[in-house]
């Protein structure tokens, strides 16, 4: 628990510090509003730490054991059926998905979550089949993104941004470990040198699924009238009662989210895994931790962070120049990525893959700079109402073009890590900041404010592959230098023989 608190605190602390500075300078907050935010911050930190501890004790081992059981069965039908079921229910339990759903008010939370979960389930099956059948990840991504953009051309702007955002929030602390564990297990079915590498790219395929299903939802539910985008901050003397009400409400939602996963695991344990009593008890205790942590996290987010983000965004553009929103967003974007634990894991992975050629510091600099610019552009969209099309088409076109020039492993890591930078703070604070500003400016909140997660999630697609280009170039230079040295050595030997 101590280690988890050390991991979570640095990712939340920069946002808290910036809000405190703003509250005593640029955007004064009342005592009640500030109290709600600080209580929410404490609940968020504590909840996320307990949640991650529970996920390590239960959700990750569950994913590994279920994936191993599917592998041992060697039945394609089981991979397809349970791959969908696992992808579906594990997404419902994902914290960032629930946070985003609470903010998008064109449809009910449940409808949005079910569409996103259905997309992950379907494309998890597709990703597993790709691994088993050894289909090229590059070709599959080009085909899928081609289909995706074709459908997106006919979707109303109110649903375009949230559709792409949904792909970024599905790569979270529950979904990714489960999917990776499942992918490693299924890839072991294949023999050969490349079987291990085929487990990479599964998250990339899965993150396309919710974008596609949300776009389809946008085609079906194209009427976005009478949308309520307000998020109220706790009123005077109502903080405690609001917290108690929220705890009760979110506890019910979390039970609904986690219970199916627990039932699936118990079925697999009874039929295939058969854990001993001690090991089973550990998993069940971890499951309880996951429930408590997720409940506290959602309560802290919805009673503290979301309202504070809305308030600061609205006050910033009303009381000061609206263009101050851009540098504020850039500072927050850089702070979020530098403090995000998953980003540091990613930089370590790339440094390891590149054999130390690409340093963690240089990659962290590239990501923080890129995401800072991405958030700044997202805030520019809030101010100007520029269409998301002007940004996602060139970004994804460049990302797909780079796949032809980088080592395959970098493409897989880049697309797997698309949502790694869009951690909890992006959905819980940066998106509310954008929605609050958009509403204050009288803009189209759903079209202008959403899309921020998309911009952040797209940054690693470019940054990591550009680093892959540098790595490939260095490899060629080293190979050329070795070849030149070998030629020179051979020439020297010939000269000695001639003498």
C-alpha cells in the first residue's frame, strides 16, 4: 500500500498544486469549493492506491490465469467467446471509462459504457485471432483505420470527438494488464521466434474497437438536443451529505461493474484453475480492495475534481482573456505526463527494446513536449471551435505512414501505448477544464471540448515511432561502421601479405 501511494501521489500532486496556486491568484475559489476539491483529491489518491493494490492482487492474476486456461483448452471457439466476454466486462470496470461517461451527457452513462465495452470485446477477439493467425499488425491497422475514418465522415460532430476519446480511456489500469496477460497466453500457442512479439499490438487493436462502436452509436443517435453539460460544485454546508450520497451511489455502480468479472473467474477457477484456499482467498481479498478503491476514486473525482475543473475553466475565460486557457492547458499537460507512472514504465520499455540507444530522459522530454502541445491545441479548439478533423486526419496519417519506416516492435509499442499518456488526470481534470471553458464561451461542448483525450493519446503514436526512426538510423550507421571496419581490417591483412 505504501508503494502504491508513492506511485499515485506524484501523478495527482502537480494538479493539486496548480489548482491551489490558481485559487489564491487568478481564479479565486470559495472555501466550500476548495474544500470539496481537496477532499476529492484525498479520496482520489487513496482510492487509486487501494484500487491498484487490489488490481495487482486480483485482476492481474485473474487475467493471467484465465488467459492460460484459454490457451490450454486450444479451442478457437473458447478464445472467441470468452475473449469477447472478458473484453466486455473488464472495460465496464475501467475507471477512466466511467469518468468519461459521467461527463458526456448526450446519452446515459450505461449506454455509452456498453457501447465502449462492446467495441473492446469484439476487437479483443480480432486481436487474439490476429495473434493466432500471424496477421501483420501494420496491414491490419491501416485497414481498420481506413474503415474507421470512412464511417467517421458521416457522424455528427457531437459524437466524433467522444468516439475518438473512448479509444484513449480504455487503456487503463484494469484493461491493459488483463489484455496483455491474455495476449501473452494466447501468443504462446504459436511456435516460432516471433510468437512472443505477436503479443504486442493487442491493446492497439482493442483501442480501435470502442472508437468504431461509438461512431456507429453516433450514426444511430444523431439527435444531440437538450444536452445538459453542467457539473455542480458542492453547495454550502452540503459537502458531507454529498460525499455520503456519492459513496452509496458509486458503490452500487462498482458492484455492477466488478461482479461479472468475479463470476467469470470463479467459473474458470472451478473448472480449470482450481486454486488452493490461500491463493483463492488472496484473490478475493484483492477483489474487495479493488471495489473499495474504485468506489473512493469515483467519489473523489465526481465530487471534487470534475466540479473544480469545470469551475476553473469557466472562470478563466469569463474573468480573464480566453487565450490564457492555452498556456494553462500546456502547463497542465506537461505536468500530467511527467508525473504519470505509466509513462515512466513506457520509457523504460523503449529504452530496454532499443538497447539503451534511446534514453528515457530524451523520450520523456519528447512525450511531455508533445502532450503539452496537444493539450494546447485542444484548448485552442475550445476557443475557436475548430473541427477535430483538422487534427486527427494528419496525425493518424503520419502515424500510419511512419509504420513503413520504423522497426515493427516500435510500431506495436507506439500503438499499444496510445492511451498510456492519457491517464486518470486527463479524464478527471483536463476534460472538465475544457468543458467548463466551452460552456462559458457558449460553444458546442460536445464537439469542441471533447477530443482532448484523443489529442493526448495520439502523441505517443508519433513520438515513439519517430524515436524508432532514430533507432533504425543508428543501427544502420553502426552496421555501416562495422562493415567499413571489417573492410579496412581485411585490406590491412592483404597489405601485410603483399609485403
